[in-house]
């Protein structure tokens, strides 16, 4: 059975992303190989979330092993299951817990990237609110009552939650703007939901509410948003946070522990099932999890909850715990992956293949000789080098892949995550050979 040709736009997006060493935003199904059991475990989680339950997974893998790709794949599956996804990378300026706006910045990024099946590239918040309002209007016509009555009834369940009353007032304000054609009121309501109001005074003047999204209530706001998403007719919400290693890199122990406390709160809620229709996927490296000095294991309550199943040994596996360790790709998996990349590069047309099957095997052998078995355990650089080889072969038809293969340089991925970040307000110390400024001479004495 022949596969249909790949559209040029999709082909270029995949190739350009992988050559740059980043995960493509779409088309993951074309290059997915291996890790079948891990995918099955996450699909079971998505089904539980869609059924009104909750879940949390820490996706742990070595630097360059494909964590981000795996998270993107699960996100695409979640969208197909009518779930809403929010995703963001943690950075020094985006954290789960903070006092200087970093947590609110994370919330803003998550909501900015809110996606549905109809809007997979983000920016879906307005359409979710519009869908809720439209469904309420239709229900009001069937019952012959005012739409505001139906909206208030459906939002009544939110009033028992933190900031739930103000959340309901904001949605009601959006409906009022929708009904009267007041675009400014609708815009203010969406701004509040996105966490863009910086002061309570502005929020009260615009919408009549007394609270805003700030560093202290980001997780509570996510729970409200997840409940509202279900009221709008979607199955649930999945929050994907990648690059949690940035918490591990924090030099300030108090700031790091505050974030770990927030993770513990989220973990307890999800494991106890008290977060309705809400799931979390968190990506990090083994150091972020296992380091007893700065990682999650440095926080005793998290270590006890995330400890590995002691019965997992002698080849036995357990995919049901909160920690999901990504298995290494086998050499056979990498051979299949290189074949898929060759197929994508040729736009799905076998007669345009630039390298034969023997060339794939020779490339793998070359990588094995250069960097050992790391070429299939952390395949990012291997994939990039292979696509670079195909690019040269495409643009130089007279070139021989046998000749070029000896010139391919494949380097093992190195992990920059072990270098600590400078905390805000801290000044880097002057190195031995650094030039001191004039002010540094004020304390000079003979």
C-alpha cells in the first residue's frame, strides 16, 4: 500500500525544525518511532481526564532523548480527543511559584498557547469563551428564558472555588459585551482571563471584579479554567510544562523550594482526583528528578511520592506511576526513524530517495564509531546530521553519499542544564582575570 505524498508546507516545517534541533509543531505522526507502551500509558491518562478525572506525569529523559517531541505527540493526541491543551516552557522569567511576576508570566504564556482541535497553534481562549456563550444562548431559546439566566446557572458551580465568583462575573461581562455589541467590554473580559490586568484597581474599573490573576493564585486559576473548559463542551484540559530543569538551576534555595511546594500541591490534587478534568505533563532531565541536593528528590515529600517502584527490576516495567522514564530508542528504532526522515525529505515519493537502505546502515555505523551508543539514546544530533547530509545530496546531484559520509561530524549532546542560573539581584563574581571597574578601587589600601 502506497502512502500519499507529503504536502510541501508540512514537509518543509518538519525538515527545517529538525535541522535546527527543535521539535516541529505539527506532523509528529510522520516521525514517531518506538515507545509504544509509554504512549499507551499517556493515552489512558487522557481518557481518564476526559472522563472528569485528573492526572500528572513527570516525563523524564536524558538531554536530547526526545522529551519535547514526546510531549508534543501527546498534545496532538489530546487535541484529537477533544481536550484543550495549554503548554509553555519554564524559563528564569517563568516559574510555577514566584513573588515578582514570574508565575503570572507562566500563566500568560500557557493561556496564550491554549489550543483546541480547531485551533492547534494556540490563541483558542476567545473561541472557548464564545463556544460557552453560544451554547448558553441556544439553551435559553429552548427554555424560553434570558441567556444570562442560563449563564449564571451554569457558572454557579464555579462560585465554590477560589476566585470562582469573579471568574463567573467576567464571563457574564463577556456575554453582556456580546449582547450589546460592546467590543471593549469583551476585550477586557478576555484580558482578565489571560492574566493581563496588573492591578486590582484597573480590573474593578473595567469589569467590577476585585481580584486579578497574580503569582499567588495561578494554580487556582488553572483549575477554574479547566472547569470552565468542560462547561464549554470540551472533554478536559491538559497543561504541558517543559524545561522544568530551570527550577533545578535556581541558585536560590528558598525560591527553588517554593516551586517544589507548588509541584507538591499539584501532585497531591491530581493523585487524589480533586482537580476535575485537569492533567499535567512535566518534562525534565534525570538530574532534575534524582539530585538529592537540588532536584525534586531534595524535597522529602516529593521524593516519597515519586520514588521508583522497588519491584521494577530484571527487565520488568511499570508505566502507571507518576514518573514516566522515556526508554532509549533501540538501533532498530533509529533505522526506522532515518527511513521516515528520508521519506519525508523526498516528499513521500520513493523514486526521489537520495540515499539507499545500505546508506542508512552505513550512516548508523559511522555514528556508532564516532560517539558510541549515544547516537540512538540521544538522537537529536544524529537526526540533524542526517538531514544535513540529505540537504547536500539534494543540492549537489553529482556528490556521492559514500564520499560525504566520512566527512559527517556527529557530536554527542552535552547537557547545559547542570550550570546554575544567576538569581535575580545577584551579581556575577569577577573572575581572576576580569577587569575591575573604577568603583572597585575605592576600598584599595596600601
